C-alpha cells in the first residue's frame, strides 16, 4: 500500500502539472513530452508507452490525449488546442513495481455551460462511485451510482470501456462498468485497489474506433468527458491514492474542520 500511495501521488503531480499548462495554443505533443519527462525524472516508467493488448499495435505515447468528441485513447499531435475545446488526459505510471492510473477533463480557455456541466457531472459520478468503495459492498454498487446520477442529465454512459482493478499491473480483475444494479457482481474487500473512471457523452453512449486502431470517439460526434482516480479499499472505507500531497493535506484539513464544527 505504501508503494501504491507513492505512485499515486507521483502520477497525480503529473496530472496537475499538465492541467496548469492547458490553454489555447498548446499542443498535446507538448503535454505528452512534459508528462514523459516528469515520470522518467521521478524514476517511474510511463505505463502507456508500448502497451499492447492482444491483437493491437503498441500505444506510442505517455498520455492519452482526447479532444472534444474523442472519448479515450487519443493520440498526441501537433494541432494547437483552441478556445472552447475540452481535453481529457488519461495517464499511468509504474514505480517500484506498482501502477497508478488517473484521468481528468480540462477546459481549454472559456467553454460553454453545456460542457462545464458535462465535466462537473462526470466528476460527481466519480465521487459517488468512490463513496461506494466499502468492504462488503458490490462492484455493481459503483456502476449503479454512476448510472443513477448520469441519467438524471440524459448523458450517454460509455459501455465499451470500463474501470478495473489495479496493482502490479495496470489492468487487473475485476472490471468496473459505469452502469449496473446494486447488490450485483463481485463483493468488495479491504485490500482491493480500483481504477474507477466514468466516461460520459453529451449524446449517445455508442462509440467507434478510428483508423489508428486506438482513438475512440463518440458515434454521433458529440463531446465526451472522463474522470479517474486510483482508489484503495480500507477497512474504514475508500482512500483516494491519486491525490497530490497538497490535495491530501486540504482533504485532511476539511475533514478536521467538519468534525470540529
């Protein structure tokens, strides 16, 4: 668990550094270069580079950079981001034999209220799923929490890609869909670690893959948002591992203030 905390904090630092860089005019290739350098300088391996699921070509980048209607697995390129875009960045690092995985969707300059709501609700769905990460709950409880909240807003919930267990490998059992019924699927136990990652679309839940064999886009061309944390299940409930040191300190302070109030 200490090693999982270390890699989680490391990759969270990369995520927040990239978030601060996102503005009109920057390219995803520039962001990718910074992410790879930060990981390697910290002694970590960019987990995505060379990742090769069965029958696929190796993934060539340190981050998945998915713009607007791109859902996940987007390739970095030299096209400048423009005002009003949204950018989903997904990344993972391997450090001391363990993997941390995280994702976030970032506005590029000023975006529409419609897109602001999509990002906000995606993050809320992640928070609601994390709250279900308690011993003796079921994996279906997480998916149900996401589905119940997302469907209030009429969003399409991506079904082709799921969250997953994580530890010594990026993808471990169980799969964690973002939809489902409470009280179903695997029982959650203390010691499990999950990568939970809601992906919500403004329109249909249906997706398709581009000719590069990796980039996934919405079938109707409408925008998509993605949020992900690596979360450990402890006897007392969930522990979010992909927070920066500063975010952890703020969370601890907020909890203390709530208790004292």
